[in-house]
């Protein structure tokens, strides 16, 4: 055979150049896409880190310890005025006042000690000052008890004058009951102990005489309707028995409804003085250890709690608690024992539940009662501290030691309310019967005790997600499995996009519908709702069994893969029958009143409860979970299912032993993503629950979640306040919880993927 020339493919030079250019263009696109994906992934990580560090930046000051800094030290101003009975500082911490045993008020510069004015109070001649009392620090009221059984009541006041060169504070003394002493003891015995409180036009004075009698004086002023400057003074006098108690101090509450008589050996007599003519002894109790004696006592802001210091350096907090018989009893709440020398003075903060305690070794301790937190213990002098005062804003303290030196210190203590116990453990709040988890961040009353427990909010978040997932997981996963594996392709073309488009529905609309329509509907048809929960799955199983028993000719009316469409009228009929039969069931089993039956058994019912949240939030989570799970099941390679069927496995065996195992990473991801969505959901739980931070697992009770709490309270929180930073702490907790759950989910998903990738 003749040799044939080999075929040669000849590509022209322009063709080669065009192919090379096309290859370079494709390579450039590949490189660009690779870098874009890498940049996108890095950007997501950077964004998450920025969010995390910003939250940490806002939250970090909560845990910065308190500190004090010396701002001045000098000899007692105007020592010729006498011994100091009381120290106080005005709001700007610029001017202080020293009340002396000679009846003078010495106003001086708090930083330098320079005397501004030295005011002599109108103490009558021929009488001695035998006792002293200061009222609520915010009211700046004080009184001298005199040797003739009278008391002089006064108030130190401050007026700010503004000029071009700046502001000037002018101190003054005011006399709310007049500049004449008021009679406390008609027998004119010396007053050796005194307590005073004022509220509006009412003033109460409690005094112990030299004979150890305790007298109660209530003075009320009634203004004339014709002339507001004229007032009628009404005086009520009563006495209380203390049975020869050696009295250390008398204390009145701000509301003037309680009197405490504190003995030197640790005994306290607790009186109800709401009826000023008939005081009632409620309790006598010992508040110190047997070997200790009471050395100092004070009331916290709000006038509810007593803080008692003793000779061992121990500080105890007590306040009245209602018992099972609805009687009030003075109860020990918490203890601080960070100082070892006898407590010599206690000064409470004006607006918070904090206080400072000084001891005889020259140390001071800064504490917060609610948080059960010792903020610092530090030595400020070498001598025992005798008198102590705290600035109204809690940012300065003034002390006088045994050597006659005034010590002025600045305090940095921005967030004493935050502690591990206050945020996460049970706290015994004032006026509560027992320790509890409470979130209540604000109130209209001045004696309010902030309650910043994150535990009920975290519990509410988990509870809302739990009920939502109970509703969503069966519907989403079973629906996804049926749609991907059993449903006819044509029907799937309508069902899958229809469910996925539900994800675009704004959650605020779902919350609106849940709160205004679904919640009242369930409350009205509660028996029918529970009947439907039982009847729907049972009815589907019964109908499926009956359908399988029909002759092939009838059963074949519905083609394979279209059976779900045939169930729609069945489900509607079962739901209608359930809600129609609900009143009958309610009448037969619950006497026609299910709500009353629940209440009689101690089960409360809130209209906006966990059932409503589970349905509404589950409805919001279903589309996302369905889409991811359906894609995972549908993406199982066909050769696996065909091979299983060819080996004799039934479709259900193939589904359980091949398809679900292969798709398990995707199904698990769907569950975790749905959980993350449920945990972070805001608007539905905000609108569909009672939004009350309670810890009750009942599905008839509402809840408040971390995200909903942030949405509700952040607009009202003062920037940089403790409340503001704790809300950011809640956001940080939510961020970390979601991050940890997603990280754990990814680890599990990767292990599942590795385990079943060989199928």
C-alpha cells in the first residue's frame, strides 16, 4: 500500500494568539474570583472580630475595680468652733460643712480646708447640746438634742450664683420648723439620743431621754387655704418601751413608718410607727455575734436596709421581710467581713445601695449591698476615723480622724452594681420575701434598687428557642424529606419556591399577627387548639392506613408523589372538627372553664405565652430549615439510591439507611441555623409574648429574651451608665452563645461529612 501522509493540524498564528488571550482572560477571572472569595471570607471574620471587640470595649468598664485618690488633707477648719458631730459635702464636692458640739456650722472648701463661713445656730443660752441627729443625706436635715428636752432643727443648704467669671456656691442654714427649738419631752429631760426624718409637711423626731425613755414626736404642718404663708402646726406625742436597753442609736426610715432602737450589745427593737399615737413593737432581735458589740449603724439609701458595724470589723445588712403570716420581721440578708478593726463610722451613698465603712485602724472599705461586692479596702490615715461623709454623687469622701485631720479623697466607682452574683445568681432584694432572679432596670421611686439579673433573660431566650424548635423541626425536616424524596417533580416545582418565599415575610408582620390575632384566638379556643395538636397527626396516620387498604383502582386516583395535595382537605376537616369540638371537650372535662380549672391548680395563663411564640417563631424558622434540609436530601447522588434499590432495599430502607445518613451534615446544619435564628429573633418575641422576665417553663407563661430586652430598653438607657453597659453585656452573651453553638455545629457537621462521605 502506498504510504499516506500523516494528517497535520495547522493552527494559524492569529488563532494561537486568540486562544492564548482567551486562556489569560479565563485565568484572570479565576484568580479574581479566588481573591474575591478570600477577601469576602476575611471581611466576614474581620467584621465579627470588630463586633466582638466593640462589645467588649463597652462592657469592660463594668469590671474595672473601684479606686480612690487623695485630693486633700488639712487640720480641722475653725477648731475653736468645737468637736465635729457631723460632716457633709454638697453635690459638686466643692464645699463641705462641719457641724460642731458648740452649735456652729463651719462651711469650708473641701479641697483646701479654707473656711468660707462660720455660722452660729440659735441654740438658747443656758442649755447644752446633748445629742445630734442627721436625717436622710439627700434632705440635708439635722437636729440638736438639748439638755432642756427640746430640739433645734436645721438644714444646710446651697445656692449657686452664675456670673461671667463662673459659678459660685453660697452656703446657708435654713430652719424648716422655725429658729426656735421644738419641745420633744414635756418633762424637760435631756435628750441623749435623737433621730429625725422629714417628708413634705411632716417631720418625725424620736428621742431617748436621760432616763432611757424613748419618745416619739410627730409634727405636721397644715397650710391655710386663705394664706399659704400661714400654717397650723399639729404635734403628736407617744412613747415606746425598750425595757432598759442600753441605747446606741435611734434610726427612723425615710417614710417615717419605722423606728429602730439599736442597743450597744447588738440588740435591735423594731417598731411600727405608722400610727404615731400607738407605736407597736414588732420584734426584738440580736444582730451581732455574742462576743461583739455594735459600734456603728446607718441606713442605706431608700431607708429600708440597716447596715450594722460591730467591734470585730463585721458589717451586716438587715431589712424587714414578710413571713408566711404576712408579718414583717427584721431579717439578716448578707455580711461583709473585709475589715478587722472595730467599725467606727458608716456613710451611705445618696442614690445607690452602696456605703463606706471606716474603722479604728484608719482603713475604709467601699461596698455595694445588692451586688454583695467589696469594691476596695484601703488605708487613708494612721489614726482611727471618727466621722465620715460621702458626696451625693458618690465620687468623693470626707473623713476626720482621731488626731483632728480632715482627709479628702476622690472616688472612681462608676459601676458598683455589676458583679457575678448580681448578674447570674439569686439576689435577696429589699422588700422581697426571698432571693430571686429579677430583671427590673428602672423605677419611678427614689428608693429603687436596680435589679440586673441576666438569668431570666437568658432563660427566656432558651425557652423561646426551645418551643420554636419543637414546632419547626418536625415540620421543616419531615417536609423537606418528603419534598426531596417522595414528591412528584412537578409538584416540587411549586412547593419548594412557595415555602422558600415565606422567608421573605418580615418578622414584624409575623409578630404583629401573633400578638393581635393568634394570641387572642388561642386564648378563646384553647381546648380546640390542644385537641387539634392531638387529632392532626393521629388523623393523618389513620387516613394513610385507610388509604393503603383501598382497592388499587381507587387508590390510584392520586398519582404517586401527589398524595400531599390529597391530604390538604383532610387536614382542614380535622382542624375544623377539633376547634368545633373544643367547647364540648371543655364542658365535659373542665366544667366549661378551662382557664378557671388551670387557675384553681396554680397554673397561670398569659394570653401572650410560649405557645404563641412557638407557633409564630417556628413559622419564621421553618422556611430556612426546610430549604437547607431539602437541598441536602435532594443532592444525595442518584447512584446511591439506585444501587440500594437494586440490592433489594425498599424506598423507606433506602431513605433511612442511605439518604438520611448521606444528607445528615446538611440536615444538622439546617437545625443549627434554625436554632441560631430562633435565639437571635427579636420582633416576634417582642410582640407575641408578655415580655415579662419570669423564669417559668410552663408554655402558658410568657418570657423576655435577651434580644427583645435590648430592643426595648436600649433607647431609654443613659449612655455609659451601668444599665447601658449591661445591655451591651447581654448582647455579648448572645453573640458568644451563637458563636459557640455555630462552632460546635460546624465541628459536628464536618465529622458527619467525613464519616459518610465514603458512601
